[in-house]
C-alpha cells in the first residue's frame, strides 16, 4: 500500500543508497534556486522603469514659425499657488466675492473658464504644464519627483526676454539656464507654513515694481522692457495698473491661473476636483471679450478633459456667472495660448491644444494658429517615429498617420481656396491623430516587454513547482530508472544547446536594434528559465501520466485547490488598498474553523471557541484608522494583557497532560528547566517596560527632556529581553511563549496606541493556528492503524523527522501569507503615517538622528513579522514538513501576486498613487529575499524546538 504525496505514490523500492545523493542534489538545487530567485526578481523589478517610466520628451524637432501677426507685444502670466476654481469664483460666507478685480475682468474685458490639471497636482508639474505644455514626465520618479530629468522647451525659451519672480522651487527650473532672462526668488526660509504666505505675493510684486522703477535710470533695462516680454507674478490688479500706466499701448496680454487646487485640509496631489480644477482668466491684447450665452448645452459634451471631467459641465449658480460664456481648457493648453498671443512658435514638447475660445483673431489667422499647433505636435510624432524606425528591424508604423503629408497638402489647398471651416476641421483632426501617435510610440515596446516579463514570471513559477515536486514529494520515485536515463540523455543532448542558440539569436537582434542592456537581461532570464523547464520534459510527461491516471475525484480536488489558492491570493492583492478585507476574512475563517473543529473534537477542549474568538478579535484592527492616535494608557494596559497571555500559556504548558489536543505542543521532556526563573524574569521585563512607557511619556508631555537614566533603562530592557528566548525550554509552546514575551517589551516601548494590543491579538491568533493544525494532526494519527503508521514511518520521510509534502499542505504557506500580510496591515502599512510615526521612538531618542530613528521604526515593523515566521517555523516542525519546501511554495504564491501588481503599476495620478503602486510591486517582489532573511534570523530562536509525540500509541491520555 502506498501513501499519497502531492500528486503520486512513493516508490517503496527506492534504494537507501540513493538517499544521501538525493540530499546533496536537493541542497545544491536549493542554493541555486535562491540565488536565481534573487537575481530574477531584481532584474524584473527594474523592468517597470523601462515600461512605465520612460520619458516622453524627445529632441531634434524643428520650430514651426507662425504665419500670422502677433496680437500682443508682451504677456503677463500670473500663477497662484494652490488656488482652486470653486473658492475663486464663489462668494465667501458673507456673500462677498474674493477676487473683485478679476471678476470685473470676466464680466467686462476678457474670457474665463476652468483649467483642468492632470495629477499629480503639484507645483512643479503644474508650472511645467502651463509654461511648457506637457504633463508630468513619468521618468521624474528617478529624481524623487523633485526635478524634470530631461531638458525641455518652454514659452520662456521662445521669448526675447523673460522677467520672472517667485518660488525658489519653480522659477529656476525655467530661468536657471536661460540667458535672456531676469529673475529672482525669495529665500527658502520665507516658506514658513505656520505663517500667512500672502507676503510672498507682496515680495514678488515689489521685485517687479522696483524693476520698472529702475528702468527709468537704466537705458539698457528700459530697452529690454520695451521688447516682447513674459512676466510671472501674483498680484493681478496692481500688476495690470502698473503695466498699463507704464506702456500705454494696449498691446499687453494677461493670463491669470493656478498651478493646482487644494483640499479643505490643505493637501493636494491627487485627482480630486478640488485639486484639478483651477481658475483661468485671460484679458488684454488678442483676447476675446465676454460673450453672453443663452444655452448651457455644448456640442462636445461627450469629450473629457485630462482629469476625466466632462466638457460642458454646468456652471454652479453660486458663482454668479451663468450668463457669460465659459471656456474650459486642459492645463497644457495654456502654453500654446500664450505662444499664439505673442506670435511665437509653440514649445516643441507641448501637447496642448490651442483654445480658440480665448483668441481674438481673424478666421484665416485662427486656422493658421491651429495649423501651427498641429504641425508642432506632428513634428514630435515624426521624430519619435524616426527614432523608433532607425532602431527597429521590423518597424510597425502608426497607420492612421501613414498619409499625413497628403493631409497637410489638403489643408494648404483648403486655405488657398479660403475654405477655412474645412481647413480648421481637418487641422484639428490631424492634431488629434498626432497626439494618438505620440501615445502609440510611447507604449511601442509595452506589449513585447510585458509579454517577456510575464513569461519569465510564469516560467519561474513553473520551475518552482517542478522543483517542489521533485525534491519534496514522493512523485520522483514513480519515474522508472529507464525514464530517468532517457531524461538525463535528453537534457544534456538537445535542450540546452538549442536554448543557448536561441538566446544568441535574440541577443544579436537586440544588439542590432540598439536595445538597452536590460532588454538583453529580460530575454536572457526568460529564455534560461524555459530552457530549464524543457530540460524536465520527461519528468513533465511522467507528471501528466500520473495526473491522467488518477481518479476523476482527485483531479477535481486538484483544480479546487488551485481555484481556492488563486482566490486567496487575489484577496491579498486587493487587501493592499482595502484593509477591511482582513476583517471579513477573519470573521468568516474564525466561524468556519471553529465549526469544523467542533464536529471533530469535544468542545470542552476549548480549542474551537479559542480559535473563533481570537480570529474575531484580530478582525477588529483592520477597521481602525491607519493613523494611530496616541493612547499611552492603552499601551500600559497592553503590557498587563501580554503578561496575562504569557501566564496562561505557561500554565497550559505545565498542565496539559489531561488534554490530548494540547499535549504535542507542550514540554518535550518533563524535567527541571535549565532556567526556572526565566519566565518570571520575562514577565517582569514586560511589566517594567509598561512602567517605563508611563515615566517616559509623562516627562515628554510635561515638555521635559528624556532622562538619561530612563533612556538607558529603555535600551537595556529592549536589548536584554530579545536575547532571553534563546535560554528557554525547547518545547514548542514554551519557546513560542518565550519569544512572544521576549519581543513584547521592545514593541511596547515603541508603541503609541492600539498597535500594542494588536501585538497580543496577533500572538493569540498564531497560537490558535498551531492548535488547529495540531488537532488535525492528532486526529489523522488516530485514524492510522499501527501497520499503516509503521509503513508511514519507514517510507514517506525525506530525512529525519521530515516527511513528504501532500496536496493538503498547500494550506500552510497560504495561511502564512495571510498572517504575514496582516502583520503589514493590522496597524497600517509601510506607506501609512502610522508606520512612520516619529513619536514611536521618543522613548529611546529625542535628538534628531534619521538613521537611528529609521532603524528603530523598521525594527518595530519587523517584530510582528518575526512572530509570524517563528510560528511558521514551529509549524513545519510540528507537521514534519520541509521548511524550505514551504518557503518555495510561499515564493510561488507570492509571485502570483507579483504578476498582478506588475500590471497595476501606475505612471499617472498623484505622486502618492504612483509611489504606492511601485512600492506594492517592490514589496511582493522583494519577498524572495525578505522572507528568506527573516527565516534565517528566526531560525536562531526556533532551530532547537522539539515536538512531543502525541500519538495514541505513545501515551495514554484522557
């Protein structure tokens, strides 16, 4: 009779002489797989920068000179910081409008509308969109979003001279390397968020006013001011009066807008309308006057702006502007508007569309302006197309623009025939096609790269499955020696040379296309993995025969296991953004697990109720806010709770002989412990840490410096308590209880609120998991006859105390992954405020020291992970399964989520949204290293755990 492995039966005739050789092979393969996994995940992690974060900016385009006269000689651009549209247009609480001068401009002199910004709604991207005409460069992520990594053109570059005054974070971006500019910025120290920032506007105005005053004494400066100019300022009415009195020629255009909006809490960055909707007011030379409207409907109501808001959105009544035509634009449309008013070429990198609703020009000139705007965008398309064509052996052109030259000729013909309406329509259509072509070439390599990376991840997972089946299951013994010999011959004779040849051909093709070096690495990893998989062709055939030969019920069981596994993994993916999923998960699992146990074991054992209650308690924490409020009384009370939990575990460890369902996890040997007072010392340290929480916090609340004695005691308690578990008894419950108490003082001293309670709740759930598995283990042994148990002991063990994996063992890595993620999200996560609440370290250090503070915060985050992995290691010993086999299954399941997060990476949206998508992908990618390192670290505490036999034959219990 055989015993089931994951997919097959163990061959009882395997020679014992083969076992040492097999162990060496498994050991070598494990080391090789870990190294391969680290390299693969590091290389594939970089792929998102080649796919999602390549700069759209190209160079080498020719300027498109306008064929119309400039409506204005100079232009004033006034950009407010963080001014949202609704607050600008609506009256205040007393019924007074906040901008009376600009409101009079809207009603009597110019045009108005809402400028729609695209996330990230931040100052630098907003100013770049306004002045250069394109949105945030995704490659700015490589600069920490603090600068544009690629040089770009702007309206300032095209002007004869630019005068600019304002923020030190913005003005130098455009004027720092511009020779024909006069600029200045206020000092960084002026940006004090605790004070009224309106004086910064006054500073900018004063600088501009003094510039005009100096021009009366400086002839050279006066000549510059009398040229076509572009000025950035913030105080509209005074600038307007100042310039009109200075020039007196009515040839100045004025544009007032904002870089982004702001939420009611004072934050910005995302795509909420309060952040994306900014005011736009234009007046002066070349700008149309107000136009009354009699209808609200717009013909373009189905179109959307860059912030996904529909065209033709009705104007709120409280704005009091319903009778005046409103012209909304995308923020990048302001750049071609300024260029057109000044008669300058549009910035060569601009993707904005000229908003004709603002420009007061003849019909012929309007068409010429739109055509110049179209040619400028088309030039970008042609440049990108030429770059890609020159580097591609098989080039796929953008078909909608394959006849762009004939379209340009047709437009010129229509202009000659004075059919301006048709010429305008064709120009706008060509411009839309050119914008589509820019997106096409920006994503040209996406399909190829995503396919290669996805195939690489799939190949890695398939290879892991094959390794687990060969090394940790009984399936390999079912392959006959003849098949094994054929497999070895097949491996060395055919597959690897063909794989090397194929990779050589791919490398040559990539070299001829001048592909980046990382492209070679992506292909090499993928080809290498699939070559290794094909090396196992004979084993895969044998595996297929085994599955085909099994009963239909087993195939259904196998498929059901796969479906449930994928469901759990998808739940983990969505839990990164929806923490509440863990609440439902633990509520449901707690109920189902307790009912399942209730039908198997007597309720008086207490295990079913304990499992249910602990799961339900843990479910509460993912309902709590990620920003943890200070509650030191709760932290102190948590110390008492942790001590009570430790006392209960100690009592059970000493008095479990009467309960067969607890017996296997209690003391291995009934002998005098090595250190009888160790538990009392650990409990004392937990209590002492609670006292130090009170003392340290009371001094801080009284604005007193942390006493050196208190600081020394806190460091001593934290360091000493972590070492003590190494000297505890080696019984499973004894050691885990000691680890639980050992990390508690450090965690308490680093806690500020409810996360201290979470520590105790997590420890109880881990204990419930062990009790659940131990109960199932005991029941499975009861069902075995002594004969079958003897066969089990003789034939299904890999080595001492480690058995082969079975299909049902899949639940162990899956449960581990859920608990591991709960350690992330139980009190927030790496991206949350709670995880990096600086007050968490004040009991250890109050003088600012970024590296030490960061180390303490990260260690606090690691403590729950350490508990989970210690419990996992103990579980593998309890169930006698190979720990590295379970580790590879964890990595396998983790990479299922990695593929999902790979497709969820964002290159648009707020910086936080983009950063979170990158960090989510990075976190799951790094688990191959992260989990392994924690395994190695926790092995110090768990390597000598011994399991007491709880089999019916070994001991009589009630």
